[in-house]
């Protein structure tokens, strides 16, 4: 009796968020995009369109976020404490 995948995506679609910080690490801009899913190819496609090389990418640790390396970005899990 669980929710089917298509129904779950309609209710809560997968999305990526990008936040631009200033020199003092205060948020300046935010970009939210609904995506097709959390896959290597989708992360790579999104990163190519929305990130600049050498950006630091913080995620929940999903393996698909390693795809940001293809555009010259550095992935970090939110469990890594150094970036705070």
C-alpha cells in the first residue's frame, strides 16, 4: 500500500539548489531547479548549466554528486565540518 515512485515524484519532485556566497560567506543568490532524478548524468548536466568551475558543492553525501567533478567543482558531504 505504499506510494508509487511516479506518485512520490509528483508530490515531492527531486531538486537541486545552488547558493552564491559573498566574501564573508553570506548568501547572495539562490537557484532552485527541479531535476529528473539523483543520477550521475543528471548531476553532471545540471552542474554544466548552473555551476562555475572551482565551486564547492555540499550535498547529503549521495554518490551521484561526485559528478560535479566533471565541470571542475569540488564535492563535499554535509558531514564534512571544515566548510562551516
